[in-house]
C-alpha cells in the first residue's frame, strides 16, 4: 500500500512539472536544416562506418603461401628421404563372404514417383525461399 502511494505521489509530481515546461516550437526551416545536415553527413568522407575487408590482400597471400608450404614441403622431404611404406596384404577380403542384403529388396513405382516429386518440391521451395529472402535484403 505504501509503495503505491509513493508511486502515485511521483506520478502527480512529474505530471505537474511536465505541464510547467514551456512547449518548444521548431523554426520554419527546421526540416530543411535537418535534411541538409543529413546530406552533408552522407557525402562526407569521414563517415561513421567505413567498410573494410576482414582479411587484407597481404593476409590472403600469407594464407595461400602457408597452405602451399604445408602441401609441398612434406612431399619434397619424402623424395629426399625415400621412405618405403610397408606393403599391405588385403587378400583376407576374399575369405569374408557377405550375403547380398539388397538382392531381394524391391521398391514399388509409386514410392519412386513419390520420392521424385518430393525432391522436386524441395528444390522448388529452396529456389522460392532463396528469391524471397534475397528480395527482403
């Protein structure tokens, strides 16, 4: 109860002093002045946001160089050392016999048609949604 009374007192106090504040009226050329200042800000070279690339050209050259070094240096060292890898014998695969699981498996034409049209609808939705979101941007 006491909190509500305090809130009401604050409300009446604020209402009283807001009514006492004189209303300011903008000058006749206020809109023109604002539009001119916006135009000056948009044409100035020192804008607030200047887009910059996250990775500079030097950075890209460094990344590509490191990738090339990582790819070609181990192969160059392998040629010099001529490391012989052991030969593996995969003849044990001939001894393993796996029955044909899908030999007796059959799919009806209806299911094939349904899967085909389902795929077409997914592709159509992706194309439609892509266009929709590109228009929004």
